[in-house]
C-alpha cells in the first residue's frame, strides 16, 4: 500500500491489525547518464513491489541522503550525518507515537549507513520496537544474482540501469569502464572525485539486456519480501 495514495483513516484502520511500516531511504546524486534519483526510485520501487501482496504501508522515500563526495556534480544534494540522523529519528518517533512498532527500511544508498547504526541505538532506547535495515542491492541473494550476471558492476553502471531509472534521449556508452581504485577515491574531496571519475560510473558496462535486469529484480523483490515477513524476534 502506497501511503501517498492513502488517507489517515485508512492508516488508522491498518494499525488495528498490524504495526509494520515500510520506509525507503534514497539519495539525490549523480549516476552518470541515469537519473539523479536512481537510489530513491529503486528503493521506493523495491519497497512497493515487495510489500504489495503483503498489504503493508510503504511511506514516501526519504529522497536526500549522505553523499558529500558527489557535491561537485550539479544536482547532487548531501545532508550532514547529524542532520540525516535527526530526520530519521523524527520519522521513527512519529511512527512509534502512532502505533507502529516494527519498521522495515529499504535502503538504496550506501552513504545512508549511519541510519542503520542509529536504528540499533533507537531500538535500545525504545523497548518493544524493532527495525530492520535492508540494503536491497547487496543483500546476499540479490548480490549473488548480480555477480552471476556480470562481476564488474558498481555505482552508475549497468546494475542500476533499469527501465525506470533511464532518461529519455540518453544513450548509454557501449564500452566496459574499468573499475576505479576505491582506496584512492576515499581520500579525495568532491572536485577531485569528479576529476577522477569523469562521468560518474565506478566501473562496468553501462547497460545490460532488460531480461537480465528483470531476473535480478525478481530476486531482489522475493528476498526483500521474505525479510518483511520475518522473523521479527
């Protein structure tokens, strides 16, 4: 259930029989020739597709995350870690106050990892509440499906190129970009990162056949749905 297509009465009715909320976390950042909203689009769609047959409410994606390394790319927006954690805390507290006791996070951006650490802290401060933090793209079964398709895959490469993250009129390069040196990038500031990465792809082909992408997507949805179902204790 997409909360954006519900009213408060419907959410209140849901809470009479269930206390599980689904929260997607995304980011607004460069993804080479793909949408700046790749992480948000994918996190929200994974959440919606996985939750639909379970009848769970999926809240709107938090579309801004922690991505300071991409700030030299126009359109990329980064929150400070302290700001981000404050926002996530307020969301958790709001959901708890309304009767939600279980929160399933579908995370679409690696830079949002501080929210996972905070979730553990929040549970300790809120007995009786549980949070699952799910990085959908590198969960065991999904990552295995990606690696079996093509082991050279990373940020802004083919593994994020779905029909719903492409931009009309943008033609993907045909070459396979060599994987970057991550250790070098980790000590660079934003402009140096842009100079080092060029278009923003970390490495790999820019696209693969839609049939392969759908097969990976099916694995991701099944894996995410199973985790939503439990166990929760």
